[in-house]
């Protein structure tokens, strides 16, 4: 089994600043702590873009400090809020494709993860895969004809039915989809950018989007604006086993927040052990 932690849309800012009233560093730190304490058996952590809110070097340096506490191998990706040049200056050791794009692969037995750089330097809203990036993608696919493939990217390559984002996706997608269609071993596409949690299928390929560690966007009827709400930071746990690929949506969990544990019993009813009865009674009221 391969276990992947998928984090996205961190939106770090320099110390003392916030994003729509929230502290992205504190929220990201909660996710890192939970991953360390509850998912240290994961094989890799992928952070799929919008690492910072403004692409400034100070925020990338701050990210590096926060990542020092993460007990997993990590791969970082570019989102539309990032600035590739500043990222490479602040974090020179991160994997890239040798041509300046923050793209890489990670192999785990019969599973290959392909991480794409969809940042469009000329347009902060949409994503792009230029000819050079598509060529690199094609080569990595060709190398992996006998492996299962999961693709990570920041921008969704097709609409997920949210009108606000339909003009903020990956542009000129025909090259991407022609490669995916030509390689039936591409099983899943994971991305961020939307700040909502959603999953589904485009034809034979499944997809998942995590809403991220920073601000959440509501689903609703408004079409002329988006609404940001304060909600717990989230991340996804992706597991690949023989014949299955599962995506579990999760959030930070701390020991003091656990109310009870249930243990199996022979009669199938389970034995409940309260760890925080006062909290349970308060919730019941």
C-alpha cells in the first residue's frame, strides 16, 4: 500500500499578517502536527500549490521553517498565487524538471505520482501547461507504461460544475487530455485551487480536490462573488492498494479533542470508553 498526504492552498504570508482575517501559518501548523502524530506511516506529503499568498521570499522562508517539523518526505508544487523565481531562490533544494519548472515524479513500486507545474506566469488566475511541460509529462508517462499513475496539479483540468471557477482553470487542455486518454494507466487526478472539497469522475479517470488549509469557499447560489468562511483546515489521505485508490478527507485532530473510544466486543455492540465525559455532556446539551 502507498499512503499519500495531500495538502493544498496554504497561502502563507509574512509573520504578523493574515489572509481574510485568518492566520495561515497557525492553520498549516495544525495540519503538520496531526500528520506527524496520526499519519507518520505515510510515504510522502504533497503540497499542491498556493504555498504563499503573494509569492514573496519571506513567506517561502517561513514555509521552510514550518516544514522542518514535518516528519515525512515532502514535495512542493506551484499554484497561481506562487512566484516560481522566488520559490527557487528561497528553497533551492526542491525537485524540479531540470528546465526551471517545479515538476517531478515519485515512484512507489507499481505506483507513479506525477507532479505538474501549472503556474502561468503571465496570468495569475488561470493555469497553463506549455509545450515544454507537456513534453516532459509525455516522457514521464511513457516511462511508466507498467505502473499505475496519479497526477497532481494545482488547477483543475476540467469544470467541476462551479461557475465561479470555470474561467480560472487550466487553459488549452486538449494537450493534457490527449496524453491522459492515450495512457489508460492514469487512474486519478488530485488538485487544489478551488477551496472546496469535491470528488468525482471525468470519464474513466477519478478526481479529488481538497479545500486546503486556509480559507474555505462556500457552495451556493451566488454567481457574482465568492464567500469566504472560517472553517477548520483540511487535508486528504490518499491510499493506493491492489485494485483500489481511496481518498479520505480529514482535518486536524488533537488528543484533548477526542471524546471517547469504542472497542470491539464479542456481541458486536462495542464497549465505549469516555475520555472527556464533560465535553460529551456539554455537546449533548
